[in-house]
């Protein structure tokens, strides 16, 4: 099964107006190059911006990308095709951030909050989860989607649920004053469009988490957005929330791309707030199809508030953050035996799309057999040194 029918479907529908930047692995230099999309070409900006962070820290990244003198050029469609084919001898897309810390917000949609509660009470057992799904809303006695986190109503609801012995750590972050923001993966560990995504072979209940991810500068300013997949092992997290790192941070379990769309007059934070995100999972071995759309307008915490909470006086990130903003999806559609819900099969094609951000597509494999992550900070620094770009870090 092809990852996508037409490589051009990876691009935003308003490509001509979009300020798109990204990163390309170029075998000729054995390393990454920061690029910008100009018409039907991808243009190397590494001589001006050796890392994506150098570009994102500019006062106006979109204007800086437009004005920067370009170097090498590659045909856009060829780059997309080679990325989907997994080419190793030609330039291919990488995740569109490098030095940014990979953070993620959890339980930011009411439906995902309910699913986390189910996981917790089911202890990671999908059969028990199906039994609980129909009971929980009646047990709570309230539609949590109508309660604004941190509001007086949420404080009263918390007190009521505590008195009934129903309070949960997930209700705390879903309704309380502090959101859940955690480190998704190490710097440079995200995979790009076309690369395999990984679920650990220890898991028998897992799912994709399609999300809008924000590029946040060191000052806490949102400067761009892309698509992300915050792959999750539901059975592991369901056993204990303290196992969140094991459930979330595995080889190839964070994907982002295909490009980063910079904020400008054609694409603002309000466009992020109103974005639609479509998830498709296509089973290669069983013909399974999952297809649904979520609306960012249903998020319980504003994306700007999530960014401000993550980067501020209490915690600084001098090289910026890529912040996954959370997902509305927690697939429950049965796949196979009734009552067992959804879980990934090897070979699944996962497509995450939004009209003005494009499409992020990956194929599922085991984290243990996905390409090893070996391109860390030392290797990046050594590569930039060999290319004569190290003295440009932080200089632009």
C-alpha cells in the first residue's frame, strides 16, 4: 500500500500563500539542511541559518526565510517522492525542527480526558475499558466538555467529585489550573514525513495521536505550526500514569511534518485555533479503515495559553520548543474481536492532515526494529563544523 496517492497531497491547499520551511537530509553533506519552499523548489538556507532554531529565533521568521539568500535547490515534487519512497541516496525530509525541545500537552480535549479516565480504571485492559466506556459519563454526572479548566465551576466540580471518591489525576490536569505538559522525546529524536513510526513490541493496545504542534521561540512566542503524531501505548499508561515516559518516549514514536508553516499575514494563530485535523489509519494486513476529523476549536485550553505555560519565568528553553497541543482522537472503533477496540497493526499507514498544514504520513513498525536514532547533538555539531557553518550558530 502506498503511503499516499499523490505526493502533492502532502502540501497545503494554499501552497502559493504559505511560508513553508523544513529540514532535509542531504547525503552529499551527510547531514541536515534548513530549507524554504519557493514556488516548486526547495531551497537550502543553511549558509544563513545553520539550524532551524536560528531561523525561528528571528524577530520575523517568515520574513527572514523569504529574504535569505538561497543555496542549493531541489525540485519540490522529487523531494516529496523520494521521502515517501524512503530513499537513502537522495535528499529526503526530516522533522522540521532540530534544537527545539519536544514537549507535549495532554488531556486538552474532553473526549481524550474521558478516555484517559477509562484507561486508568481499566488498568490498561481494553476489554474492561469497553465495559467502562458506557458507564463513566453517568458516573461523573456531568459533561466535562462544558467545564472550563481552572474556572470556579471546575473548582466546585473537583470538590464534588472528591467527596464522592471519583477524583482522578486526569481530571486534575483536564480541569484544574495546571495543564499536563511533558517531554515527549529527546532533542532531534522526531522522525519526519515518510519515515516509519514506532510502537513498542511490548504493547498490545496503542494508537496514534494526531495533533497540531506549535513552534515556540525561546521567548514563548508562537512562530509556526506543523502536524504531529504523539504515538501512545495505552496499555502501558493505563497501568500507571507514572509510566508515561515508557508509554510515550520510544524510538520513532514522535513524528512531525511535513513542513513547518510560519505565522504571517496569510496564516495566523487564529487559523491554528480553527484548524480541522483529519486522521486516517489504513490497515495493510486486514483492510481496516479508520477515518475521522477533529476540530481545534474544541480544545479546552487555548493554544497560546499552553505555549505561555510551557515557556515562561518558571522554565526557559533557550533553543525553543515544539509543543504538541493534544488530541481529540482516542480511537475506540473495534478492530477484529468485538469489545477490544482499536490498536495498531504492523504496516498500518497513518495519515494526519489539515488543509493549511498539509499531510503527515508514516507507516507503523516496532520501535525495536525501526531505524535506530543515532544522529544526536554531537553528530550535528561535528557536521556543521565540517561544513564551515559552526560559526554561524546564533549569529544571524
